[in-house]
C-alpha cells in the first residue's frame, strides 16, 4: 500500500503538466487520488504556458499566430497524456501483485504512449513551421522537451522499479 500511495502521489504532484483533460485513472485509485491528479495537471498546464510565454519572446504577430495553434496542440495531447496517466496509475494499483501478464500489458501501453506522442509531435512541428520561423519552432520544442524531462525525472525518482 505504501508504494501505491507513493507512486500515485508522485504522479499527482508532478504530473504531465501539458495535459489537462480528465485522465483515465485506474478505478482503484480514482476515488482517492483522481481530484489531486486533475488539480496537479491544471496547475502544471498553467505554469507551462506562462513559462513558454516568458521564454519565447514572441512578436505580437507571432503570438497571434502561435497561441491558437498551441491551444489546439494541448487539446490534441490530452488523450496521449491520458494514456500515460493510465499506465502509471495501473502500475500503482498493481505494484504489489504484479504478474508477468500485467507487466507485459503496461510495457505495451507505455510503448503505445511513446509512439503516439512522437507521431503527434511530428504532425504539429509541421503546423508550427507554418506560423513561426524554424528557429522559434525549435526553441519551442526545446522548451517542451526540457519541461517534459523535468517531469520525467521527478516521476522516475519517486516511482519504484518493478520487482
């Protein structure tokens, strides 16, 4: 039980700030942690947007073109982020009773998440190139990657390895 709470609280505290939709939280954990996870997602999404706003140094014309596309991208990432939330909460719910079958399922779902995340990035880099210079597009995706790396590191430091 200790590990389930540790994993789920780690997720709630540092979770995937880019995704604000209602996540597919494991039903075992939904009642206890669902609201915390959603609150963390909302806060992180807002903080991410503020940081991007500050770091991108857009001209008024660039900002006018960028922000609607950014909002579209955030919406498109929601179901992808939900996949990750589900994998992590499923892991937390089954950590102490893990089977080979469940481990395989979690690994497959995790790979599906990574594949869909990359596919979506490739789709949107083309769209961002239509409204920003390549330098600004690369800067934006660098920011996204750095923010994701911070979240990934925090999650990795708090989620125990499978035994």
